[in-house]
C-alpha cells in the first residue's frame, strides 16, 4: 500500500525527470528565470488543467520547486517554506 509520502516522492521524481535546470528560488530574479524555463511545459499541460478544473500534481510540484508560489511572499520573511 502506497503512502502519501511515496506519492509525493513519485511526483517529485516525475518533475526531476522533465530535465529542468532550475535555480534556487531565493530571489525574484531566479524565480522569474525559473518561470521562463517552465513556461512551455505549463502551457502544454493547460488543457489537462482546464478539463479537470484542477492543477495536475506534476504542475503543482513544478511550481513549488521553481518558487512561483513564493512570489507573493515579502522579502522580509527569511524562510517562506
């Protein structure tokens, strides 16, 4: 029986297998650079997202790893994770 942690690890492995070389998301510049790197992939997954009316788990993981979800956090927060 698989656990939630196993599922998360599987999703992270899928994202890693996509081959994106993402920068550490520690600045607005690096997050923007990461967003540009994943833009085409996200566009290719948009139909699935729209049909299912949710973000697929691989897309969510990619957005997390690229730092996109951190964009609205103030820089004064030392560790937003």
